């Protein structure tokens, strides 16, 4: 469907008619469209005031015989001939959905996750009609958000909108006195994307259109604009504001040059904060959570939240299918099924996460980087992440600009741990931060407060403890001893020391330091990604 943007007169008649050959076959029909109303009240934003059908468009019609697909075959001024191409609607009553590709077999409609367009204009704006005759009066099912981009020297490849309701997926259509409404019924999400088949230059003003379900979208609605270089500009509706999307109407948002700041999008699985790790000024992103390994699946992943850790049978907050996971079962996963997610590893066990070798061998020859693995929610490609060295941890904690003021212990969503602030930091409204500390109550954050801190770039390392090295563990018995769970954080570095030992980054209520430890102990791993 070509969606012209020319200013022309108002009402459009489409779909003409051929008569039914008999009562059981619907071969063609006549239809009209309602007008699209611009946000200034005019009716002339699109050709003839409507979103114009054209030759080749298809509509699905439901009737007594089932359903049929009807296609625009011949177009003349104000008239379109629609002919049956497959199936058969039969006789009345009729229900018709445009476009046919969006119609489910049960007469519901699926709003797509991607609205493709060749030039940034509107495509396949969903419409609906029902009645007892072959004279259909189509009504729009959604409203239109027009994003006006002005004088920015970039080319736009796509725009992504995220709302506080589901914007895609299956919807039931209700018809109330000629005004259809949508009811979400499943298989969708709250994000929809408008993609351009060819990147659109906006050195001068250009409008981009996306259709959305009728709703008053409040604070938190987010618009991400992607340019052809891979950069992204994110805009969020601020508190106290809203966008009201109404059926068949257009709402305009103007985004001007001085408000379009494009940055490279975050790698999958990365937090937004940037941390300097050496005197050369190199920076890294931290992963969204500690590294985890599924003994039952052989899968690596990052914890869903920064405050997640597996722990033992008593402590920890990672569950699978309602069962608590535990590092206790590292050597007996077959017996304990889905409880076998672990997150405490012997040093350098990227190629074998259950290895417990404490042999006196060259530590550098014996090291396997965890980041060499494909991490399912971290891009799912090998060699994308790595482990910091001890010198990098030390520089980040003690030597970067204002380092002394950028770490403190605390409690996040009930979990004890260490908080590190990024290089560039602005304290979110409603939050506090106290450097250092000697008690887990030194900084305390509710879930909502921490989400604001994390959005500003803050890092949290849970005090997930360690799995001890003892003869019972090496013998394969499921009674591993633990130290410091919920009281001490032990994080491996990639730095080996003398044979059989490596350096661990350690924090507790009373200290923050590095120690050497035998590689057989199980410690936490937090990976980073270099900023290129």
C-alpha cells in the first residue's frame, strides 16, 4: 500500500464491485475508508484524506463459508476492483481485515513487530469492517505517531518505540457502534520497530510514521532512533507528560537537531557505565551480571540482574522452574536436574567449568579464558568478553580519576555487595551514595532505587562467597564447604602467580584488596568487554 503524503481532497471510495455470482460466493465488493485526522484537525495529510489502497493490496474477508482473500486488481479515480484470489467468504454477515497478512484464521489480527517502509511513510495501516451487505465501510484500528526529525546530518535506518502496553501480537477486534477497538490476547511485546529499506537522509526535515494501539502513553515511553552508522539516539517521555494515541488520528513529535545525539548502541549483555582500567585511558563495559554455567545444558549465560547469585543450599536467589540452584551440586548435576546452575568456578576453567586442578603447573599454560565461550545473553558469539587482570581491577578501584569517591559497600534489593560508580556519574534523583563504609547498611537501595542507579551506570558485585577446596569436593561428594556467602565477594582475575595460585579481587564489610589463592577454589567471575 503506497501511503502518499500529498495534500488532496477528502473522502476516498475504494473497492468496487462486481456482483455476486450466487449466494454462496463472494467475488467482489465495494468499500469506503474513513478519513485520517491530523493533529491540527485537518483531513488532508494523506492522499484524499485517507491512507490510500493501491493495486495488489489484499484484504481477508470472513463470512458464512469461511474466509477468502481479495486483491485490488484495477484502479481508477476513487475506485478499486477487488477480486477473489483464494478461499471464499460465502454469504453475510461479513468481517473484513486489512491487510490480509495480518488476519489470523480465527478472525483476530496480529500487529507486526516490524513495520517496514521504503521511505519513512506509513505502511499497511490496519483497518476493519463488518456488516450484512457487500458495501463495506472500513475503519482504522490504531492511531499514528508522526516523528518529525529536523536538520540532522544523518541517515535514519530504523526507529524503535517501546510503550507501557503490548504494541504487537494478537488482538481481538470488538466492534462498538461502528468504532472498532482492540483487546490484546497474547504473543506480542511492548516494542515495535519501523524499518527503512533504504536509509532516509534528514539533512532537511523529514517525517516518519508508525502506527500504535489506542492508549495514553505516559512517562517511560521510549523512542530509539538508529542511524545508518549503527548509532542510536534515545528519547524518553519525561514525568508528567504523555502522548495520547487515538484511532485514525495523527500525533506529531518534533525532534530537532540539537536534541539528536547519536551514540553507539550497547553490546548485548552490557551495562551502560564506562570504567577506565589503565593509565592509557582504556575503558570497558561490565556484563549485566555474574557469569553462570548450566551443568544440565552446557550453556553459559550472564545473571539476569546484578544482584543475582547462586550461592549454596541456604543463600542465593537463582531459581530454575521453582527449584533453588546451588553450587553444592557442581559434580553431581545429573542427580539434581535443573538446580545445577553454578557461578563459582576454579581459576581459568573456561573450557571445563567443573575442573578443580590444584596441581603445581605453570599457571599461564593452565589458564582458559571464560570469555572465549559463546554467552547466550551476551551476543552468543565466542571471544567477545574477557576477565580483568589484577592490575586493571586495582587501577579501576584506586587510581582512576576520583577513584576514592566511586566505591562503597551496601545492600541492593536485600543482597550484600560492592558498588562501583562509572567514570562519568550523575546521582539519580531520590538516591544517595556514600563512599567506603564498614557496614552493609552504609548504602541501602530498594529495587526501584537500584534500577535508577543502574540506569545511571552503577556496577554492583554481590558478595557471593567461595566454594572451598577440600577432599570431599575432589572426591565428588555433593557436600562442598563454602566461605563468606552473603558476606564476602571473591572475584577471579586473569592474573596467575606462582604455580598453583592466582589473584582474587576480594571485598567484605571491612576490606577491599587482592589476595592469592589456590586455583581449586570456586570464585565468582564478572566479565568485561573492551570499548573499541
